[in-house]
C-alpha cells in the first residue's frame, strides 16, 4: 500500500463517514491493537434513529456534500421553526 498514513478523526461522524467509504482490509498491515473507553451518556445530544432514517440521512448528506450532522441540524431547525419553537 505504500507509506503508512495516520488516520485521525475529529468527530464520531467523521469516523463513520470514513468507514462508510473505505475498506479496512486495505489497512490490515498498519493496524495495531489498542484499548479505549468512552461514555456516550456524557453527551446528551445523541439520539437514536431508526435504521432507515439514518441510512437516508447519510445518502442525502453525501449527495449534498455536507455532513450528516449538518443535514440533521438543518432539517430539525427548519421543522422547529415551522412549529414556532425556534
């Protein structure tokens, strides 16, 4: 594969989008075992989506060349404004 490249992500979403478009078997020679811990409960802005909704959001965001997070925020903001709550 050539030279080793460090893969770093700033957000969970960024990591998810990268893994959606890359095959980890291309990087097997660079992988090493690590341990890490995180607690999603600390961030209270996480919401579980139905699988079909999540897939649709990712597809639409990709077509618009924006992040899924940005698309979700735009859609929710628009809906809240229409309801007079924003």
